[in-house]
C-alpha cells in the first residue's frame, strides 16, 4: 500500500503583477525652451503693461496681467492638459471675435466719428493750443515733424520733435510735451532732428501733403495756457493762447472778442447763439440716438429699407443661382459614361482658385460700356455699371462666376456619397430620371449641403469685396452719394464710417448691429428648417 501525496500549495500565495503608469520626463532642452518661452511671455506682458500704465489704461493692465498669469499657470505645470490646447483658441476667440463685438456695441451708443474722437479734456486743450499767437520773447525750437514708427505717414498722428536752446530734444503730441531717450538721436549742426528711434521723420513733400493737418495741430503746454505751433518746416514757437477755459463755469472765452462758449451736443458753441461753434468736438454717450436716426430719419429710413430689400434679394439669388448651376454641373460630371471627368472637374474649379478681387476687377473691365468684352461680344450698348438694374444684373452674373465652383465641389461630394444601390432601387421601382432626382437625390443632397447654403447666404449678405470692387455701391442718383443703387448694408455701414464729409463710426456700428441681428435670425430660421431634412436619414 502506498500513500500518494500531492504537492501542497499551503503557505503559498499567488500574486498578480502590478503595473504602474509612468510618464517619461521630457528632455532637458525641451524644459529650457518652455521656461525661456514663458519668461519671454512674462517680459512682453510686463512691457505692454508698462506702456498701458503710461497711457492711463489701467483696466487694460489688469487684463494683460490676467492673461499672462493664465499662460504661466497653464503651461508651467504638467496639469491642466485640456486647457493647454484650449487656451490659445480661447484667447484668439476673445481677441478677434468677442472683443470687436463688444467694441462695436459700445461704439454704437456714442457719437464717435470725425470731429468727435477726443475726450472733452483733450478737445478743449486742442482748441486752446490752436488759439496761440506768437508774442515777443517766446521760446523757439528747432523742429522736425514725424509720426510714430510703423504709422502711415499720410494718416499717422503728428509728432513735433522739438530741440530747445540747450540741445535737449522732446516730443510734442496732441496730449502735450514728453521726454524721450536722447540716445540714438541724429541731429544736424543746427540741432534739427534727422533721425530718432521710434519715430519716422517726414520729408518736405510728405509734410506738404499734410499741410491741412499741420495747420490744425498744436502741442498744448503744461500750464494749459498756451501751445507750440510750427513756423515752416524747421522751426516752432511757444505762444500764448487767446482762448481761456473756466473750469468752474465750464466755459471757453475768446479773450480777443470776449465771446463765451458753452458745451452743447459735444461741441463748444457760442453762448449767445450767434456765430460758429468750434469744429473740434468730443466723444460722449448718446444712448439710442444712432438707432433713432436709422429708423426715424425719413431719408435714411427709406434708403435703409431699399438697401435691405436688395441685400436679401442679392444674397438669396446668389445662393440659388450658384447652387443650381453647381448642382447641374455636378450631376453631369458624376455620370460614369463621361470620359475625362477629372480634366473637366479641374477646369471647373479654376474660377474658385483665382483671387476674388482679381476676378471682380476683370469683370468690371469686361462690363465697361465703351471697351468691355461683354458689349463687344454681344453687340449691345448697355451701360452695365451705370444703370440701377443693369448694375444689379452685372453683380449677380459676376457672383455666379465666382460662386458656382464652390457649389460644384460640395454637390459633387454629396452626390458621390449617395450609395449606388439607392438609384438602382428607384430604377427597379419604376422611377424615371426626373423622379429619382426630385424625390431621392435632391433630399439626400440637401441634407449634406443645407447648412452650407445657409453659410453661403450669410457670406453673400455681407459680401463687401464684390460690391466695393465692382460698383462701389453705385450708381448714385439725384446727387445723393451716401446711398447707392447696389449698396449692401455692409457697404452702407462702411460709407458711413469712412466716407463722406462727416464719417460717423457710431452710426456705422449701429448699422453693423442691425446686420448681425438680421443674419442671426435668418440663419436660425434656416437651421430650424434644415433639421426637418435629417429625418430622411
């Protein structure tokens, strides 16, 4: 008898291998690059905050500090991984989308425009500085006229680079005289500045082109009782003002005539109601006045209504015409029996590949009445861009040429995504080509391209470039150059803001808000309608 024994597993425990998730440390050079980049961000933020502090924009200093702190907190640690990807897009969204919208809304409730761009204090100082006259014994300076470096010499803010009798150079702006770094200055033997870091010296021709601006420009002095005016191109004097401001009574008095001016509608006007007001006004809140002007002024309201109707018609006809032509070409080139479809498709997208502004200028030349290609080929004598209806037709034709390649591309993609057995099933059920297209293919195509059609409508509703390059909103009738026959709301807002005798940024901003509301409502309705197409899937 033998006793068989089995190996005992008592006292032995089975242990499962444990694994820990470890992350490899980044190389040293990558850490150095990260911290150098963060240090550069902090240094740049400190420099920007310093400049903003000097200019008196305290709230901007807080915003810059917050952004720099957020960047350092997010990217200095290995935590907040999702935010490392979201933060750049969030900052760009706030800077390029949200902030312009906030500024537009804010401007819409002000009188901001030409002659109303300064604060009340700056406008008053400008009037006082421009009233100076030269007195015997007043200080003289060697003068160089400049603009801040990077500014357009034709439109940039004027700066007087003033060299006093001791050879010290200071910069005079519309806000006053400020010290500048004396290192890096280039002076001639007479003390005139030939070059200065941070400034672009204007040539004699450039100064002559800005003579009108120069005649109205003066540098206010620290005591507010005088100003510095130019004499020719190389000399300036500090004179005594003839206009005095009474802070307690809030009035301006012309000491030569004794006339008193009081603030009214953001300008200094004669207290007795006789004479002209000062041209320089100031920016102030006006509430809903800009919107009342749009809807209350008979001339503007009639023009606004006409522009709105044409705007809607232009956007709708552009979308319909380009979509129909693009879809027909896509159906044609989607047929397997056609040879060389790749070549044809490449040729179809050529108008889309050429920059739109080039195409618009070419079509403008072709629509010319005297030497245009359209009249030459057709034998017509139509003033395409000179008549209200012919100009509208020319715009729609040009936009058809510009827009059909895009519709052709998206319709081709939508058609190729439809399974072939769907068409085969329709054919078996006895549907002809027209029935297949109308009841099967079109609904499936619209499911894919419906949102894109809404986006195309929104784009054409604000198609500034085409109108501006082709007709500039014209033709204009009756001597009214503010409202054109082919104006869209966006070109009308542009003309209010930057053209005419008295551009008004506030009124243009109000129009922009109305455009936004209109497009948003139309897009919302369109998306609600396209949701019904999703049931097809």
